[in-house]
């Protein structure tokens, strides 16, 4: 009998993950870049961080938003082996 493997928290459209959960998936060097980028963007001022679904290509992303923009000013795509900013 084949065992069922639940979807990754990154690709599970119906269950929004936490930012910490997405960060945990990234390889060690990527975590350093993730933390540095997050700190630099937060230093810009009134920036909020959200988890947004971007469909079957980017799945769940960490998005940095401002009140003045409807779209994120930056996103992190937390693919384990190839994190993208």
C-alpha cells in the first residue's frame, strides 16, 4: 500500500503557512540572505510582511508591503534549494 505524503507547506494552497515555517524550509545560506533582506527592508520604515499565495509557480511567498502600494515592493520565494528574491 502506498503511503500518502502530505503536500509541502510551501505548495499547499489551502493552508497558509507562517513566515517562520517558510524560512525553516530554506537551506542555511539562504536563511542568512533571508534574514539580512528582511532586516534591510524593515529599516525602510512602514513595511509590513505578509504571506501571499502567488499560484502554481511561486506558491506561498513572503511579501513586503507598504500602505502606498497595492503590490509588494519585494517578495521572497522560499524554494528550499533555490530561494529567489
